[in-house]
């Protein structure tokens, strides 16, 4: 039986972006069933002691920038350290990912990556309908249908539930990968996740 993993993300997280393609490769290699779960930072952070970037101490903000430079270089990924549209209102894009997931579409993982890449590599605004449509279409998905589905009450409820499920699982940041009840937080924990999948 394939293993199932819950993948908790903020679409505007640079760390989620840095780990996104590598996680997708890992999921394919192990034939994982991935529950893509975008979550609302406005719910998760206050409940778990996290702070929005602008409210963090200067030392933490400076070290974040240093680490982003290190990982960008190490992974060889395009990453704009100060994207034009960050922070961004990601709720609509996140609900499109939720709608794709609820529809059982394998494209949910690709759509999430596409939105993250739009923010961090393309300087695009994922709050803009034209960006949402472009990214969804590039993933082979019906952009208009997903945009419409994102306004449904069941999809909004599922998006809100992702944050509550994350907190219940012990998740406090993104990306977090939850396998058999064990949380692996951060794209720099993918090696540990890979080892757990081999056990």
C-alpha cells in the first residue's frame, strides 16, 4: 500500500519553494499519496508562537536573508530575495490548490509549486487573477473551474480546516511534512524524511 503524507505549506514561503521540487521528486520516487494542504499563516502563527517576518527581530531577519542566499546558491534555483509581491494575499490561490486536491487532481502539487515559483522566481502576484490563470493553465488544469471552485463554501472550509489540522498535528511552520504522525519541518529536513520512507 502506498504511504500517505500530509504536506503543509504557505504559498508565499521561500522555504516551501526551495523544497517544493525536491519533495515532488521524493514523492514520485516513493509513490506517495500526497495531501497538499495550504494553510493560513494568520491562524497558524498566533497559535504556535510564530511571528510575521516584519515583526521578527532584526537579527532573525538578517540571518533569514543569509540562509536564503546560501540555499539559493546550493540548490542552483532562481530566487528573488526581495520579490515585488511579498507579502502577498495568497488565500484565493491557496483555495485553488485546495479545490484541485479535493477534486482528486494530481495537479495540486504542481499547482502549489507553480504559485510558489511565481512569487519567488517570476516576481508575479499570485493574488492577481491573471497570474492564477496562467499558473493553473501551465499545470494543465482548468483555471476558470478552479477559480470558481475556490469560492465554494466547502473549499473555504477545507482551507480553514488545514490550519486547524496542522496545529493538531504539531505543525507550526512551512513547509512541514507529516508522515505517520511524525513532523518534519523545513525543506532542510527532506533528507530525514527520505530516511524515514526507507524504514
